[in-house]
């Protein structure tokens, strides 16, 4: 899907035809659509093809006047949170963004009406700032999920809670690696050799760097907390199982008392007046209950039950 936008009268407007000084946004694309973009923007097709690789790392590449900036952005999947490449290609007359699953991300930028297409450096830094903010939002969601898993962990006696923790840990590893690589790209942009920097750009760039560093700090903190929680997981599971086994053993002893008494009284031996008393059964039941309650009380006092 190819969308073309241009800043007209301080507003971002969608165009139906190709024009200079525009922003071309490409999402859910195919190789054929990338070829169309290349033909209409004079941006090298080989640069666009690099973004077909979902494992492309964050980096900067300059080729024949076209500047390719790749950064990693977070997405939510059925297997947790992952990172995907987002490409920004700054050409002579166009700026092109290429991201397979970036439609929702760029729609937010379009809705905010903060994008100025012909100010290419400002546009690029705004994308970085928005990506860093996305990491912070997803990290807050991970924190909420981690707190829920931690509460469930206190009652866990199986590995289900551990599987959830491992999924969070994998997401944090993806985030930290992506944020660190994005930081390297940001540092190269601050040098002013990749894109020309103006005073307003420096302020915005500083905000993007701060947001990115904050995301790195949060992800590292959650990773440390998760590592500590995972280390405690085996001890918690063992303690929970011990509590269950202790309770089951105590209950078994308490319930075995009536069986033991009835077994003794059922032996083929003289029982005196019990043999002919009409109250024999009631006496045995009451006696069994009293002894069982006494044993249960003793076990409870000693914290054995």
C-alpha cells in the first residue's frame, strides 16, 4: 500500500498523484510496489529492497545522494512483543518511509498533523521520537503484565507462570538490543554528517535521545527485576509444593483415625458390652470424631496442617 502526503497550508494532505517534496509512506508492501516507488521517486530500487528483510538491523547507508536510515520499532504479536525494521529513505525530492506493519504507527503521526514533509531532518527526528515513545508505552504494558505474573507466581505449583515470564524476558531482550542499535543511529545523526541539522532540529533530536535513553533504562530495570524473579521461581514453587504435601499428609493422618478405630472394633475378638449395645455404632462415630478433632487441633497448633 502506497500513500503520498504533502504539507500544504501547514496541513498534511493526501495526494492521489506523484509530486516533488512529498512524503511517500509504504506499508504492507510487495517487491512490485517498491519498484513503483523507485520509478516515481528516482530512489535506488536496491535500497528499497533491503527493507524486505525482516531481520535488517538499525543502521545508516548513503548511496548516490540517497540516505537510508533503518531503525527498529516495537510491535505486538501473538508471541509477545517483537521489533521490526522501519526504513526512512531521504532522497533529493522525496522522503520515503517503508515499514511492513507500520500503518497504525504512521496513522498516529498523520492524525497529529505535526509532520512537515519538506523538512526532511525534522521529519526523520520526529519518527525517531515517536518510535522511542512507542517503546515506553509497550514497556509500561510489559510492567503491568510482569506484576500480574508476579502475583500469580506466589500461588503457582507448575510451570505455567514460568512460561509467561520467559515470554516477557524474550520481549525485553528484543527491546534492549533494538534500543541500543537505535541509539547508535541517533548518535551518528547528531554529528550532522548524515543530515543537515538546524537549531530547531537539535532541540528535537535531544528530546529523541532522552526518550530513547529512558526506554533503555526502563527495559534494563525490568530485565533485572525479571532475572531476580526467575531465580526465585524454583524456591517459590518448591515451598508451595511443600505446603500442599504437608497439608495432604496431615489430612491423611486425621482421616485415617476413624478407619483405624473401626478396624480395631471390627476384629473378631470379644468386645464386652459393645457386642450387644444398641449405641455401639454411635459411640464409635463420636469417639472417632473427637479423636480426629483433637489430632487436627494439635497439628494446626504446630503448623503441620
